[in-house]
C-alpha cells in the first residue's frame, strides 16, 4: 500500500533520475509517470470495476498543485507548438485550465472552451451526447458556442484535454468540431491512459496515434500474485 493519502498525490514532482521501472514486488506506492524533462509524477493506482485484477494510473488535474499543473502545461505547450496552432480548444471540465495554460504559453490572447451547460442561444446542431469513463451513466451533452465559430473557422486548431482514456469523450469532441466544419490538427493531453483510444478514434480522426499526443503515457496495470501491479503485457 502507498504511504500517500489521496489528497497528497499530484502535489510534487520527483527529480530526474527517479526510478520508473517495475520494482521487485510490483508497483505498490503509485505509478511513476515520466515527464519529457525527466521528472516523475507519481500517480495513484485505481482498480477498475470487475474482479480487481486490472487497474489504471489516475490523474485529477484540479487536485494537483500549481507546480504540477504548470509542469504539465509546459509540456503540453511544447507538443502543441509543433503544429503551429492559431487557436486552442479546451475540453470541459478538467481540460479547461490546461487549455488556458497552453494558450498563454503559445502567446495567444484567448482560447475557445467547449461546454456542458446549455445557454439559451446555443444550437442543437452544435451539440453531441457526451460520455466519460469516470462518470458512467451520466446524461450530458457537449456544446460549441455558435458565437465562437468566427474565432475557429479557417484557423489552425489544436484540442487540449487532461486525459485521453477510452476515447469516448474525445470522440464526442471531434464529432462536434467536425459537425461545425472544423478539422483539428492535433489533440494534446496531459496523459494518454492506455491505448484503448487508438482504434476508437481512427474513425473520426485520421492517424490518431501520430496526432494525439500526451505529456505522459500510462498502461493498463495487472495485479500479480504477490499483490503488486505491473504493466499489462
């Protein structure tokens, strides 16, 4: 078991050179996710529903320290910079602070936020159902404010989110933007959680493995007979 309490995760970055391999006995004190600059963010291991033998590393950005949020936004801005975007589109809810941070680092004066709260001037044709692996059973819709279309049309767009996991939420985002006639150049996330999203998003986003990028990548984890967690083979 980890010595960290739930509220103590995501508060500090461990220095370069921190071991990230699987220790003897498997991971027990969280999963060490490697950042591009060599520092490590230790993430809690969340057991998935079922028989208790599979898990994922979890990231909840709005519980992170500002130092961790800044480090993630720094890395995401560098990834986005390679696509020379003119506009950053942020995904609610936890992608929005990161999108603002990325846009600021790129020298933009604003970003465009998608929303899940319907304003009276919104249009039904600029909305799609939204599902999330972390909020099963919720009945939400994702909206693009029609007043933002002039900001987006004909511009180089990159989408920013906190985590891409099953791909269900990002599929909704890309479907919504496509309905508005927008074709994002890339998706940048703080974390790519497993690789479940690749096949799902291929139908709405060509070459997803090359154009959906993350600062961190984490695998499925399986519990060994010793109780430790190891990346799924």
